[in-house]
C-alpha cells in the first residue's frame, strides 16, 4: 500500500483518534510526511519470515517536538547504532505506537531510508510508557534500546528490565533535548503476530476516512457507526481539574486530571479520568468505559480530537469509545493497560 498526499488527512485523523487524548500533536508529523511521499506500508503477511523489522518512534515530551524539529539524522543515527550493536541489518520499520505522532513519524523515517513500514505497531492505540508496549507485554523485552536526541547524543541501553529501560530513557530525555528517536531490537517478521498489533496503519487510515466522510457536526449515531464504537456523551465541558499523579521511588508521576460534562441526551453527569490519555469514564459515578478501549474526546462541531493537555471548560464535545485491539483484551495482556496499571482502583469495563 502506498500512502500519498490524498491519504494524509485521513491518516492524521485516524491516528489522532487512536491516541486516546495522548500521543502528541499530529499536525507537525502530517506536515513532515507530506514532504516525504509516497510512503510504502507492507502487511506482515507479505514480509519474508526472516525479514528484520526495527521498531522506531518518538519518545519524550512531544510538545517540545513541535518547537525543536528533527534535523533528520536522529533515526539513521539510532538505527546505525542498533545495527552495530546487534549485527543485524534493518529490512523494514514498525511504529512503536499508532496513536498520535508515532502513527506518522515512522513513515517519514522509512521514506528517508528507502524502507517500508509494516502495517502494524506495538501499541494499537496511545500508551504512555515503554514498558507497556506489546513487545514488553509479550515477554520479548526492550533491551538493547537506542535513544538518539536532536543535539547528537546517542544512548545505548544494552541491558536492563523493561521498567529500567523506561526509567533510564526518561531521565536521559529530561536532562537533554526533551525528546528523542527510539529504536528497539529487531524482530523477525515471522514473530510479529505474537508480539505486535497487526493492520493498524491501514485501520487508522480507514477510520479517518469514515470520520472525515461525515463532514461537520455529525450526529451521535453516525459518529458511533463511523468509529465502530459508542458515543458516551455529548455536551459542554463544565470543569477540567488537574493534579500530579502518583509516582514511584520518590519521583513525581505523570499529570492527572478529570473532565466533567453533562450529557445533553439524558442529563447524566459524565466524568473522565485522564493521565497522558483518557482512561476511565463514569456516568453518575458508575464506570461505563475504560482502558484498554480507546476513549477519545472530539470537538462536537468538527469531530477533531481534543488532547488531554488542551481540553478546557466551555467546549462542546462528544466522548467516544473505540474498541480495543484484540491483543489487549487477551487475559494475559489486559492487566498491563487496565485501569489499575495507572493506579485507578477499578476493574476494566469490557463491552
């Protein structure tokens, strides 16, 4: 499949929806992608079984990414370091996360390197932590990992647990440029079905096309049909509260918050708990939707997704639930991104 300029608006909308309120601003990624087309997307089944697929993506503060743009050397530098360390040459790339900015940036990188991107990713949505990626969840581990930041520093994390890799990478980013390109160990194509979420780029493109086809101010029923999910509420945001979330070992956690609105349809009160992503929806105090399903908030008039860090009171919105990828509803994997994985003491709400 070739991604052309005509596909970029739909792909951008699809990955923004799958970001679940996180994943970073997609506008910058879409702008970069428009100048690096066409991009090739290859289904997993079409790859030779022994093809070596490198996971890549942007990590860190994606808000800084829009101010400090990539110079173009970050991905080639990180891939070269991984190839030297492992002795394995990259045959294709795979995104670490289809939700948000990372649904677009691997296509940019692949075009520059003359490689294709696999129609899959390691999240199936937006996720905040490296140790939640599907490869970590499936037991493959994250080490060795390479982090290359815009000023030219390259960090190779040769060994360590998944939580250690996550913690060390973030400490490096906090003391350097704020964001970097990450490359994880190569995965043989034959092993991708067991440790990746398949068909996610084509799925994001199809999702975006369906939503864009609705035009402005789509009614709730048509919007639910387009996202193959539910509209949990439509209404004006009454209040947004923010606080610091729980941390570990004396370190601060991610920012937490709550969004409250009255559902215009029945007058009920909907509250959304959020961290980097929207995590849990409660109607009149009762949980009605949660991660691993994708919860997203869109502008009621334009259906453009609204990120957790930009949502404000007074905005007319629709709150959507998109079904989780089957990888995450597997009982072996579900605990990794269930509400308790974020410190929210409730069971996941499954359809």
